């Protein structure tokens, strides 16, 4: 049980400090709650913090089924098997990507407030969320980080479903999860305070981390 996301981040940061090769790490959080956790991980490691904004590309007639995902810098990862089975046309794929790309760019601008994204190329990238149930967004984030040039991808979460965590080891070089209950009914059940994080919380975490990095 964690007090709140910051407590979870501090405890996750302590565990990550035990891993080798953390000297060049960049910490990226999934908005919104994951960024709050990631801010404490970044402090523990003395690492830069950024947000990793990803958008699922959903099959037009079944949006919850993803045929791929996109990230910043024009990154796109596709699932050829889903595309084949769903019989999606190139025109349909392009329309979904156009719509999701606009939303991705809007969110990235909102969160960063004009700052440039941290360059992930050749770095150890630690992808952080506040918990994982089905893992779709975390999987996309790991794939996007690798597509942006990360040399090593570490997925780190306070709590996750065991079967999902096991499956994500195919997408990340390492997965660190503090709690893996047999029956994960709800991520929030593992926090005393799981108040929804706001866009403003994300903006403030990133602003404070950028200021700390400049000071250092």
C-alpha cells in the first residue's frame, strides 16, 4: 500500500537506484498520474524528467482495439497482424493517425509549456506509470521510446497485474514492479490517496524538474 503517488515514486526510485547503468538515465512519465510518480523517481536518480505522450491508433469500427500507436517526432509503431485481420485501408489508417496526431501534439504543448522534449537517443529511458492493469498504454510507450532511439528501456511501476507485467517483458529490457497482487481489482486500491492528477499537476512537475536540472 502506498500513501500517494509521490510516496510510490520515492520507493520506486530507491529500487531503481540499485540497478546498474542508471547514470545516463532519462525518466519519462505517462500522463497524468505517471508523471507525478516519475517526478520522484527522477529526483532519486538525479535524472532529467520528461513526459512521454502516446496515442493509441484504434480500429475505426472498434476504437478500443489498437492497430498501432504514435509518439512525438513522427514516431509510429504498427501491429501488422491487427491491420490484416481488421482489413483496414491505408486511407482509414491515415485518418485515424491525423486525428490522434493533432491531439498528441496539443497535449505535448500543454504539458511542456514550450520546452523542448528531452532527447532519448542512446540513453537508458525509464518509462513510469502509477500502475498497470491491461498494459496497452505502457506497451505503446516502451515501443515509442525505443523508436525514438533509446538504447535501453526500463518500465517501472509501483503496482501491476502479474500476467500483464510478465507480458510487458517482451517490450522493455527490464520491468520493475514493486507490488504484483494476484487479484488487481483496481490500481487505486493500492493507494491511500489516489486523487486524480490534473493537467496542472503534470505541468508543475515538469516545470519544477526543468528548474532543478538548470540549477544542477
